C-alpha cells in the first residue's frame, strides 16, 4: 500500500485514523472527567459529616470512630476472601494451562468465566439459603475444638450469617478474575523454558515450580490485587449474607460481626437524612480512596512487570 505524504515529506494521516484517534482520546477524557466528578461529589457531600455528632453517627463520637469499624470489616472480609480464592484460582489456572486435556481445559475455562456473569444478588441468595445453614455444624465444631484461637472464639452463629460466610461468597465472586489473569500469564511462559526444564529431568510439577511460577509471579500479584479491589467494593451479596453489628472483632463465626462500608451504605442510605446521609457519603469516599489505591497499585505492578516488556 502506498503511503500518502505531504509536501513537507511527513506522512499524511487518513481520515479514519484521525476519527479513531480522537474518539479514543475523547473516551479516555470522559472516564477521567467521570472519575473526577465522583470524587468531587463524594468530597463535597461528605465534608459536612466531619462535624456530625453522636445522634447522626449511630452513637459514635466522631466521624473517625464511625468509619473505622466499617473499614476494618471491609478489609477483613476482602482479605479472607483473597486468602481463600487465590490458591483455588491458581490451581484452576494451572490445571487449564498445563494439566487438563484441551477439550476439558476449554470447558473448565468457560465455566469459571461464567461465574463472573452471575449477579451478586444470586450469590447473596445462595449464601443465605444454601451455604450459611450448611456451615452451622462447621462453625460449632470450630468453636468447640478451636475456640482458643481468637478467630473461632464463638459462640457459633445459629444462622450461618457470619463474616466468614460472607468472605466465602466473596471468594467465589472474585475467583473468575484471579483465574482468568493467572491463566493468561501461565500460558505466556516461554515454551523453551518449560522444555529446557523437562529436558533436564524435571517432573511436570518441578517444571511449573522452576519455570512457570517465577515467570508469572508479578502477574499473580496483579491478579490478586485486582481481585482484592473487586472484593472491597461488593455490596449486595455481603449485605444479604452478613448479620452485621458494626463492631470490631476478630471472631469469624459468631453472630456479632463487623459490617463493611458498601453493605452499611446499601442497608441504611434510604432511611438516612441530613448529616446521617453525609456520614454515609463520607464513608463511601473512604471506600473510593481504598479501591482506587488498590487498583492503581495493581495497574502499576502490571505495567512495571509486564512479561512481554521484561523479556
């Protein structure tokens, strides 16, 4: 194809290229404007809550003591979900990329990806009606035999609606994200590295441990952080499953549970008025900052440790 040049010798950009470039640029600017608009709104509406008193903060003396237990519950649920989901996701990703026959691997991949399409309210209903009741005997056993550990101090919940149940639901919800990213990273491992390890007498697991996992380390970290960002912002599933009391406790199996920011906003915003609503918006600003920092850090890791750029 002959390129078109101007009189100065520089290539002339075609109309389609100009339209596409300006459209993508406008899309990027639109996202930044929307993000800035959300931040400005949350800040403007949340600032009046700084001077709120106990009646508007559910008995808390100031905004900090009101938000701190919610931040604790949000981080606790998200971290537990991450601890559960990441090993399972890595196992599924390795199975799909290195162990299972191709027809089976494709089927497993589709099924895992379909989990991302399930609405969060369905996960919430499943957690209440199926998972929670079946975990009651497990929680009772943990309280009876491992009650000396602060996480299982008890008394065990008789409904199954605990922070641990909510975290398990969150783990299933972030499983597709972590699995999909890990699977792609594993598949990008240089074939020569794998063949060299096998040629030296390594078993398949040794090959994965010596060649695949070191190559994919940064990608695994990025996948985990993106999953963490997803877990931090989940609302309906947690609000439906969790029987929250708004306290700070490490006990994972009792009926006294910390709440999360998103669940607290979803459950109380409709009935809130005046400074109560401003306090909820201020807590939303805190969640916005937390999720932004987590996702920004994940993006930075992806860019800095991109295997395609490093190799």
